[in-house]
C-alpha cells in the first residue's frame, strides 16, 4: 500500500470493503455506527460513530483502547476519491477529509459512480461541510461557494414577463377617487320637523 501524505484525498485505507451507511433521519437515526479498515489498529479495524456534532473514532493498539472525538468543524469537507487511483478499477468513495489522514473517514464507497453524487450532496448538507473537488495538482477546493451551511448561487436577473397580461393596466390605477358634489348640498332652516306620532 502506498504511503499517504496529509494533502491526499484517498480514503484512509485502500480497501474494497464497500461502505453504504443508513442515512440518519431525525434524532432517532443518531449515532451512525460502523467499522472501517485501519491497518494500525489491532485486528485491522476501527469503529466510527457519527454524532450530530462530532465524529468518535475507537480502536485498540495492543491492550490499550484509544478514543478520539473530532468536531465536524475541524474537517475540511466532503471529497470524492478514487479507491484505486493508479489502477483500472472504477470504485469511488465519499471521504470526510481531515488534514490528518488517519482522522479521515470514508462515508460511502462503491464499485461504480452511479450514486456517488447523491451521497456527496446528502452528507455535505447533513454535516454542514463543503463539497470539495481536487484539481490536477491534488489541491482541494470547494465545489461551490458557501456561506456557512448555505450554498451561494449566482445572482439571477429577473425574467421579463411574456404573459398576455403584461400590458394590463395595474390595478392601482383603477381605484376610483373620492367624488365631489357638483353643487353645494341644500341646508333647510326654520322648518318644522315631521315626526311620526301614534
């Protein structure tokens, strides 16, 4: 297995033990618990727990249990990685990328790219982290500009209305102004009032 530097995007372990997690829905779906390969751990496995605000990594080194809780804010984002970048295999993965490769977590992997974009978008929106893409030099950058959890889109110009009603006179101009009498109203003085009596 090739040595990984901190800037690489590959999953922590090049493995074909594909990962497909049950998507959490509401508070009942947390935590999401699963095992992933870890060559440095006893038995070659580690346990990952996804909580609403952090990732909990558990593994054993000899007889010593190790546990690390990492907030999502310390992760760079979600990147799509090839499982075998130097080979002919078409397997892809969605990786929660950390500057320390050992803290990176593969959230989804498959032998084909059919559902990878949907998983990439889902986990990015759920964890509030940007979607990352890698250029030819291996540098990661955000796929879309973001403002916190919101993806900032381009400013859309207002479309001109092509409806048949676009030449209609606005309703505001159709309101009738208060009328004024043409002549002063007559005022009657000195007359006896007619009252109906039983």
